[in-house]
């Protein structure tokens, strides 16, 4: 039996398949980024376990799909109730496992997990409608039918939030689910399975396949019996998933990386601009949406840079369980080395590190100082590739057109933040920005009804509101003739 007690919470780390715990011959070791402590041995699945999980989800599909949205919604609300009753345990578990702030897990992230379930359950019950429309006297009736088994593959930077943001709509749409959680933060998925089971989610409707990406993940993505793949992660992995999906012509939703700009125009409120720029270090830079490229208009560049440096120096880095901590560790030693590599190569290529640029060894091995890099060569790696650590760059531009060209000048298009005092300038800037989400004079305001996703290499498709249902469901049009009726 594989169980562990982590932060006082008991977790069974075997797979969850068909309503039962299933072991694997092999396991892997899960370590906390806070202090490198071993947390658990976790089941390491492969093809056989992927087959079993998909078979369980296929078997559970007909009964789940036949329930009405209200019946499924009632069960999802009971799951949400149970998650809500265990927010503290989930927050402790997630923080210990992935190193993100405990206070944000308690007050922001885990309540959002609850919302992910409730919002999509309610949406399916109340808002999933398209008006009937006429074609030459015939009427068109659009419906969203369950499509089958959804494979959901997620990363470690917000494990349970990103998983339930897909599990919610998939289950509400009548699909059954196999979740492959991240191997660097696998624990909340296992615990969530327990909570969902206790709340009455039928066996096989939701399954957890633990393991490594190239093993469990690849086996799941290439499985011929899945109907959808929702993948959140990096571009190189997405290409592998796309190849696997192509073999079976399975529709994919991809939420990938970014290199988003924070554009500060010269009429911006400077205090606001500094606040928003400092926010880009949140979660130690491990946020897909982070606006890590600060693009500042020349007129205010000097004043901004001075205030920003002063504010960044005040950021409290430390144990993410401490209420006063603002940024914690990075997830894994391999990842810290990757972040370090980016900074080292930037220096070698002539860029200048204004502050940070090294590990915060006072805190241990996993903590990287908030870093600012300037004078990087146009087109260089540090300005074009996702670092996914607390590393920002700053570039200065003169005209709005130059700012726009810089903002759009990568292969990504996930998000952008624009800071300006002028609505007209904001509107003209946003009109031409390539990004799935733009925040003007704000950051991270999210509504689950809004479309979410990336342009260019940042993703394929959109999720949120109706867009989630368009993906997870089979959208059907039934045409009724005015003729041929006996009653
Ligand atoms: P990753 O691509 O390494 O892994 C993501 C998931 O894919 C993990 O569960 C992993 O086990 C699995 N995987 C790995 N190889 C696989 C394979 N061959 N087949 C199937 N699955 C496989 O990404 P990561 O390092 O875990 O996460 C960081 C990345 O995620 C960043 O690029 C970040 O921007 C992105 N991200 C995007 C969003 C978004 O909404 N756009 C949100 C969060 C993170």
C-alpha cells in the first residue's frame, strides 16, 4: 500500500481507477521544493495502467452521459461541497508539494477549485442553450452531447486548480475523465479523487493515472479510446501530444507557455505600473500568464526603473507557509538549474543583470532571487524563450508602434498587460496586440465565463464558459422539417 502523511494529511498515492486504488510495480519519489524533504512514494504508471484507466472511463461513460445536466450538476455540487470542507488540507498539501504560497492556496486557489466545479455544473444546467433558428421553415436545434473519455494532462505550477478547470466542464458536459497529474506535484490529484468518491461521484467517472510524462502521459495521449485531450504544459511536450493525438484524430485543447509583455506607456500611473510589474514575480515566476517582458516607454523609463528596483528589493522570499512570504521556491532542482542556465547565457551574450541573477542560498537550494535583466540583444534567448522563473527583462521603446512591435515580437501570444492613462491609446494598442487575454491597468482578473487560451505557439483553442463545452462536447444540430408529422 502506498500512503503518506504530508502536512498532517493522509494521502493514498496509488492510481485511482474504476473507483479503486490500483498499485504499480514501480514507484517514484515525490520531494518538497520547500526543503528537499521526501514526501511520498507514488505509483508510476505506464501503458497497462493507462489502458485500465481508459477502460474504466469508457465503461462508466454510458451511465454518466445519460444523466441530465441537473443530475450531474447535483453530484458535482456535492463534490464541490466536500472540496470546500477540505480547503485547509488541500492548501497544506499543495503548498508542501509544489512550494506555492499557503495563503494564496487557502484564500484564492482552492476556493477557485470549488468554483471550477460549481460554475461549469451551473453553466450546463442553465446556460448551455443556443436559440432555435429557422431555415426555409425548418428549425435548427443545437445541442451539446457528451463525447466520451477526456484525457486531461496537467503541469505542476497550479496542479489542482488547472486540473479542475478541465475536470469541471468535462464532467458537466457528460464526459468521463482520466487525469494525468504532474510528477513534480502529484498529491492533490490523489486526495481530490478521495473527496470526489466520498461525495458520490460514481466509480470510473473520474480516474487518476499517476506517473511520468513520457510513460503514463504518452500512453494516455496515444490511447485509441479517448475522445478528447486537454493538455496544459510546455510547447515541446505539446508537439509530442499532438503527434500521438494525430494517430487517432483526437481533438486537442492546448494551453501552453508564454513570453508575455507588460507594456508601460509614458502616460501610465507610475505607482500602478510598478505594482503590476512586481506582480509578475508571483509564484516565483512560475505562471504561464506572467508578463515577464517589461516594455517601458522612454519618457518614464528612468523613473520607473528606479522605483521598480526599490520595490523588487523589498520582496520577501522565504518559506511559502509563512504568511509574510511573497515568493517561495522553484519547483525542482532541475528547474532551478534551467532558470540559472537562462541567466548565465544571457550574461554571456552581453545582457546585464541589474539585480538578482543567482540562487538565494540563505534559504536553501530551490530559491532563486527575483531578477531583472536589461540590455539583452534583440532576438536573444532571454527575450524570446519562456524561463518560468523569477526573471524579468526590461526593454525601452520610443513610439507606440515600436512598443507594439516589441510586444508582438515573439512566437507566443498568451497574455499581455498594458498600463496607460489614456483609454484611446489603450484601445488602439489592444486592437493590434496578439494575445488570448489582455489586462489594461490590471492583472489576473479572471472570469470563468470568459474565453481563455493562447494565440500562436501559446495554445490551440479556447476554454472557459461556452468554449469549454464546445471542446468537451459533441456539438450537434438537429433540423426539424415542418412536414411529415402525424401528431
Ligand atoms: P511539461 O510540458 O513538461 O509537462 C506537462 C504535463 O505533461 C506533465 O503532467 C507531464 O508529465 C506531461 N508529459 C510530459 N511528457 C509527456 C508526453 N510525452 N506525453 C504526454 N504527457 C507528457 O510542462 P511543465 O514543466 O509541467 O509545466 C510548465 C509549462 O506549462 C510552462 O510552459 C507553462 O507556461 C505551461 N502552462 C501553461 C498554462 C496555460 O494555461 N497556458 C498554465 C500553466 C502552465
